[in-house]
C-alpha cells in the first residue's frame, strides 16, 4: 500500500457525498483522521449488508468505459478490517467498474469506522444518488432511522405518525422515559464501541427498544429531525405525507421499482389497476416492451375492458340496474296497473326470498 498523506477532512475533500452527519462522530467528539492512498482492488471486500441493490447496466457500462480511459477519479471510502484487507464503505459502482476494467489499484480514503458508522455512511451515500427513485429513497431513510432510533421499521413508522398527529394538534413532544431507555441501550455510552462488544450491545439495543415509552418523546423527535436536516432531502413532515404511502404499492410494483425495471411515474399508473391478474400482466408487458407512459394508459383501458368476463361485467352492472329499475317503477307507478300489479308482487316476493338468509 502506497501511503500518500493524511487529512483532517473525513473524506479527504475528494468524495462528492456530503460530510458525515453529526451523529457519526466518535464519543469524544473527534473524527478519526482519514488517510488518502492507493491499494489493490483485490484487497477490497464488499460488506455483508449493502444498502444498494440495483445498478443500471447501461450506466455501469458507460462508467467502465470511462474508467478504462481515465481510471477511478473519485477515491473509494474504505475501512481497515485486518489482515491487509479493507471493507468498502462508499463507492461500490466505481469499485465494480474498476473490476470490470481490470484495474489493479484504486485511490481510496481509509477511515477507522465502527460497523454502525460504516453502514450509515453507506446509506447516506446511497441516498445522494441522482438516479434514486422515491421508493428506494423512502426505504433508505427508514433504514437510517431504524439504526438511529434502535428499533424496527414498524416502530419507526409508528413514531413518525405520532409526530404528525402531535404536529397537527399543535402539541409539543414531552420528555419521557427514553433517557432511561437509552441508558439501557448504551450501558457504556462513555466508552467507544469495540468489535468485541458490538454484538452484545446490539442485542441490548433490540431488547431495550421494546421497552421505550409509546408516548411521543422529545429526544426521539429531535433524533428524527436531526436525520432529515443532515440529509437535506426533505423535512420529516413531507416524508410522512408524500413518501410513506408509497410503500403501500402492490408488491410486484415495488420489486420492479427497486430493481430499476420501471420508472416511478409508470408504476403509479399501473398500481391503480385493482385487478391483480390484469395488473401483473400489464406490468410484465410494460417491462418487456418498454412501453411509454401513454402506451401504458392506453393498454390499461383496453385490457380492463377485454379481460372482464361476461359474469364480472354483469355483476358490476347490477347496482346500476337495480337503481335504474326502481326509479322507473316509481315513476310509472306500476302497482296501480291491474295487469302488472300481480307480476310486480311476484317479483318482489322473489327478491324478499333472496334476502331471507339475513
């Protein structure tokens, strides 16, 4: 490894992602020095848990072509893991491009980071991508909040909705039992984490998070606001109102969005198709044929008309027919016509018989 220099800047001033959020600093408030250097690509390993799941093949191909000509211009962020190996923290697309371009070495910034710090930095870098779709962004922010609040995603959603309700009522978050709970979560908060005690602390965090008071807590609310301010993407209230509902999209639509197979505007239109079978067929065809948004809208109209069976069409028409017939009978006052009165009574008796099971 060819050592270049050390810098007080966490990313050596060459990483385009924003500087680390304030909560990522060490317990004593000092950020560990970052070292800029070059190392062999073969000495870099990918982390077990990676926030980014999809890479656009065409964009990656273009980056590989650029890397072959100019090399990797932006340093990768890595952390030492022992044995002369380094774990990638940020810059996976550049790393993959370097591998495909058969580069032997790459410029890196080396920093000592805990597991949580490394994963949060990877999440933050992922959230700054230009091609990030709203669903990926929503899930990434929720994951970051999970780590910061030491609870699962459902608990995070519950807290966010309680914050929204309190905001709409003009209530202020109160100081509750989280201070005590956080002591349980971080029993040794005055001491930096080490690899030997991380797993034990994570187990404690999971158990302690179950005991957090259900009441809206000032410290929890401040943590949420701090995360959104650090990301600079949107405020927490906008996230609850416009982003969380996206996760209610049909599962197959979400999968297509996560994998980059479908644009978000197209996904919104397809999600409005209520019939599951028709929606899945339309989704498959839209991806296979690369339909435009207008084509998808046309196909939805055509398919929903063609795919409805006679029985389903008839069942959909029943409420309208009943209302129409009732209005016509009242208007003509059929019960006053002797020849039709008997037929009307017979029909009413049959309808009442249908309701006999109630």
